C-alpha cells in the first residue's frame, strides 16, 4: 500500500533533485559560454596595429580553433528531464494505486455486509490476531459455543473465506491471504 506521506516525500525529493539538475545544467552552459567569449576576445593593444582584414582573419581562425560543444554538458539537463518525467509519472500512477486500494477496501466491506453477525465477529477476531487463530479461541467469543462456532466455520470455509489447518488435535483457522491483505 502506497502511503500518502511516502508518496509526497518521494514527489518532493524528485522535484528538488530535478530542479537542482536543471540549475547545474544552466550553470554549466553559461560557464561554457563565458569561457568561449573570454577566449574569443581580441587584445585591444594588438587590434590597433591590425587592419580590418587581419582582424577578420583572426576572428575566423579563433572560431575554427574553438572546440565543438560537447554533449556531456547536456547530461544534467537530460537528467532533469528524465527525473521530472519520472516523478510526474510516479505521482500519477501512485494516485491510481491509492484509489484502487480505497475502492478495493470499500468493496470488501460491502461483501462483509453479506455475512451474518456471528460470521463478522469471527472475521474481526481473525483480523485482530493477524489472520490466524485457533478454533477453540473462537468458541469463547460472546454468544458462541463449540457447535455454533463449528457451523459458522463450515459456512465460511464453503465460501472460501477461511481454511483450516490441523495442528494435532486442534484446528488453526486461517483467513484467506488476499482477503486479509485487503481488510487489515
């Protein structure tokens, strides 16, 4: 079950890390651009002695000597995009999971409404004890005796809500695993 607190924590961390990657990417890019501008500047003292054609040739030569923009400068930006998309998809998908769990829990409560009052008591006792209880403990519930308990357990077993496990002379009553996960 996805808890809302964990979901919001993961969402917050994803957004913070993705924007940190964006800031890193922008800072690397502007640093690269600044370095390129610094390297392409001509020395004011040498320009005074140069003709216009020499200045043009010098600029063309500097541009040809400049390194090509390397794609590894874009890695933090790509990480930002990937993490942001992943975080949004996680948020959307976890919201659907939470809604499905809520619907499943409501549906199981509706199903339990079809059980009789003593059957509900038995199911509640099983839920309180981790989905497993010994049969003799159920016969000590209020308004139940060994015969009533036996009949109730037979009905629940026929409905495949529980099953019995033999432990020597006693029976261990176990709530259906899937039903237990939904109701706990």
